[in-house]
C-alpha cells in the first residue's frame, strides 16, 4: 500500500483528501504545517508527499529543501499559486509535479500514480550491520538486546537510509528535531555519542557512524 503524506493548512481539504485517497487504497497521514510535515516524514517515511506551498510556519519551498536534504521521495505541490514563477521555483527546489487549486481529485490521483511509477519506494530498506549489531529499521529492533530512544531511532534512521552519503548537520537537525533547531549542533554530538556507545565496537574509534568535522555525519557500511 502506497503511503501518502498530505501537507496543507486547510482542515476541510485535509479531510477530503484523506477520505478520497484511502478510498483508493492509499495509506494516508496528514500534517497542517511544515514543522509537523518534516517530523512526520522523518519518522513515517511516506512513499509520496502532497504539499501546499502556503503553510502557517514555513514556506512550502523550505519543506521541499528540508526533504531533499535526505530523501528522494516524490513531492507533488498542490497550491493556489498559479504563477509560472512559483511553479518554476518549486520544481527547481526538487518538486516532481505541480497541481493548481482548485483541482479534480481524479487528476491528482493520476498524477500520484504517474509519479509513483517513476520512483521506487523509499521504504525499501533491508536490515544492516552496525558494529556487530543487526539494525532493522522496519521492525525498529537492534540485535543483542540494544534499546534505542525514539530520538536515537529517528537520527539513526536518516543516516542508515543514506549509506555512504554525507548528511549535513542542518539536515539532521531539521528532520529529527524540526526547523527551529537548525543551530543546536550540540544535540547531534550528544546523540551521536550515545549511538556509538550502544552500537560501535569501539565508540572512541567508530567505523560506521562517522563525523565529518564542521559538515555533518555519515553512515559507512
């Protein structure tokens, strides 16, 4: 079942899209602002995001940038802004398609199906090995009786889904804690140290959860 995250600040529209998409066998989660959207995307890992540009806390373009920092999940912008400049900006930021309000639900569903066919599911992650432990992101389990906190899981989840890729400090902070925590890099140092103590064979000389000084962090398989 394809998982769709719908982001819009209009309660009636959220309710209508939830009902209509579920009736077509989509699994649906909703968010009424950008901060909630980024957090939910980081924890739920939707297969596709339907995003309004005019949100109460963040511009939709900021949400696109936040998502594109760590995932290639398809994004369909659903907006009342019909100007070509808005469309170009959204597409250049990383959106995959643009639907203007008011819209026909059948057209939106057709766009969702078309975009979904072009991009593989972002949720297809197999268990991985970290320091002698098997980490299963889908089941939220770690072998050897290791227990992780929800925040540790969110942080580890982003890194493991991007093997070998540098994930910037700002991208991690935005995804795990939200856009208002862009400068709290001490959070990352603290939680990365905790993860290394729990998972790495030698936490002081990590082999898998690596720091790129001044830039971010990397999971090295």
